[in-house]
C-alpha cells in the first residue's frame, strides 16, 4: 500500500522559509515522478511543483522562483524548499506520485503551512 508522510510545516512570518519533507513507502520511489500539492481552506487542491524520476522540475507560476522541489531516492523522500513565503501560501501541503499519466488518489495527513505576521 502506498503511503505518504509529510512533515516540516509550521507558522512563519511573511518573507520567511520552510522546508517540507515527504517520506513515501509502498512504491519503487526512484522510478516515478513526485509532486507537491496544496489546498487552502475553501479552495481546490492545486499542484505546485513536480519532479520527474530523472530530476526535471516544473512549478506553478505562483511559486516559481521561490519554491524548489528535490528528491533523495536513497531515502524515498521528496522535499519542498519554500522561500520568500507569502500569506497566500498558507495551505495544507501534500505530496503524491504519478504512475504513468495519473496521480494517485492516496493522500497523507499533509503538512500545514501558515504564513502570518
């Protein structure tokens, strides 16, 4: 069974930084693309960053230049470095994996990020 465990969330002031981690199990991690989604209260879940099995990255326009996704295949872990955080980045953040062309419908507990002064 595929499982994701996110960590590293917290309360941070605008302009601050956080690093999220997501440990994945139940998959051959190195073979698949990974992504970070976020969901703010009252809004739909949105994909903010992806990294392919080969390390190619893509970002939503809203986070480009501020967030960096990376992966450590030896640890089955994907990271999201978030810099220059804004109040509109406040959301629960989730990781997921893409099998073929489909993101799984499995979700972890998420990591809550709150950006506020």
